[in-house]
């Protein structure tokens, strides 16, 4: 606890040093001047202490958002209120938690007499977590700068870094403006398999042969199938692997975070299309589960469930995840699995359970590419003997991976082999395609 209500500044120390030099002048001039200088300095300090606001009168507050999306930007507002008749220099410092980037740091601001100053400070979410924002300290001085007073606040506010909703908002806005094509999403046609006839289109592999219109096919010399109005009570479940393979960085964030972002956008679009939506996150155990539901709050229920989940160094237990899914989702659904696939041997359990799940559900496996591995496998990257060995190893791994993906396709699963940074549009396009064909 400080004994003095003020703290001396550097300018005061310099003034005392100058006054002390006067004492070196021979008597009686030196002591007289030195005494006068010290008296004047003491009077100036007393006047400045009167001008400085007390700890209870100067107000410093912080207004921070309760949550911020991972990778998103937000603003924290600091407000300083100076009730005195003197302009103040406020040297303020805060210390933000490691889950965000930004904050005041150490900064100086001028607050005019009898006025308030609001300082906006940008923040960016770096890591999903919930942490206290911590204390804020400030040192107040007047224009004289001889002494200052200190103010400290320790609010109990916290900030929570959650999965980013900016992608969801962007896709919603583009959908409202009929500009989804700018994000790589093909036009959504509200058609599918139902009772009402919607129109004709060219047949593609996977369409029900019973819907082929033979008369139209004969006229156009190619296979034409009938489309029907969509059944609006289907179910979409996202399965998100948060095991060891999902910890690898893709850009600034782990691949798990990219999978979460795509799953959130898919959940929002599926819910808007009238589908029941849910999610399951797992590594070697079930980390989060939201049963399929059809409500406006489904997206927020999914987001709140995955907030505390982070990718771990554990191996994913596909058997446990698919058993849990079978016990809690008996109705046919589109099961969208976001996972890492690297070789037949490593994915043997995944292959078996995807094949078994495909007997009841429609499985869409989103296999996240290892972009550095693909770059290493390009022939133009071979520049020396060491790179040649790296190229051969990468090519062998990718060949094994493609074999695993092909086995999943033969087992009845729909497979997307995509880069984590660009997979969202591909996932949405495939969902819309499956829904338009009535495959769910």
C-alpha cells in the first residue's frame, strides 16, 4: 500500500537537481537562492496536487464485447472522464489475455478539462477460450508534470473467443442478394424428391432411374430425369474430428478451426432450408453433441456446444463416434464427416465404419487435404537429392490416401477431397446437389 497519495515524476527530480546546484554558490547568495527555489518547488507541487483529480473522482471504464469470433475483429472502448479544471495527460496500460490480439498496451492520451475521452481499441480473436480481461492502470499528470496520481481498475469482465460467425453472416448476406456465386456456390434450386413435379433436367449418375422421363429423353437424345419439390424435413448431422490430424496448421489456424467454420455455415444453410441439424465432435471420446433439431436457435446451440472444444493430440476413435451416432440418430440423415485421411492403413477403422454407416445414412466425407504435402509431391519442387526423397515419400502417401478415398466411394460414401482453406463452398455445393437430387 502506498503511503503517499501521489508519485513524483521525472520533471520534479530534474527541478530538485537544479535547485540543489544553487546551493553550490557561495554564501549568502547560494543558500538563499537554493531555499527560495525549493520553497517555490514545494508550492508548485502543492498546487499540482490540488489540480490533480483524486482516485474517486477520475473515472476510467472499459466496455468490451462478451465474445469475439476466432480470427474476427472487435472493438474495446476505454472511457476516461476528467472532472477537474486542468487538462490531464493519461498514461494508461492494460494487459490482454493470450486468446486475443490487441489492446491498449502502453499509451498516452490527452483528456481536456471537464470532459470525457473515448478511446476505441481493436481486438482480434486468436484462440478459442474464455479468459478474464484483467486490470487496467493509469498515471495522471497535468501540464506541469511534477507529480502524478495513479488509478487502477480491476473489472470482472471476461471475453470469450468463439467459432467465427462472420462466414455465416457473409453467406446469409450473399444469399439475400442472390450473389452466392461470388463465394463459389452454385445457384440453389428448391427442388428434390417429393410429391410435386418441379421440372426436367439432364440425368446424372446417382439419380433414381425410376424418375427418368423416357419421352423427353427420346426427344433430346440424352437421358432426362424428372425433379420434384423438396422434402423439407430432412436431417443433417456434422461429425467433426478433433483428433491429432486436425491440429496441423492451415494458414493461421488449425485445420479443426476451418472444419468448425464450414460446419457452422452448413448448419445455418441447412436450417434455413428447413432441415433438422445437429453436430457431434470427437477424438478418442465424444467431446460435444447436439441432437438434430429444427429451430431458429439450432445454430447457436451448435456454436455454444463447440466453444470449449479444441483439437487434441489424441487419435480419433471412429468406432466410438459412429456407435454413438447410431444410438442417437436412428432416422436417415446426411452425415457430413470432417476429418483427416492419410493412407489406407491409418484410415482402416474409418473405412469400415463409413461403409457400415452408409447402409443407413448418406455419408459425405470431407477429407481435408494436407496442402504442404501436396506441394511437396509436385515434380517441379524437386531441386536436389533431399527434395527427391521428400517428393517420393509425399507421392507415396498421397497415392495411399487416394486409395483410401476410393474405397470409401465404392462403399457408398460421397467423398470431397478439399483444401481446408477453400472447402466451404465445395461442401455447400455438394449439400445442395444431394438435396436437389433428393438423395438425403
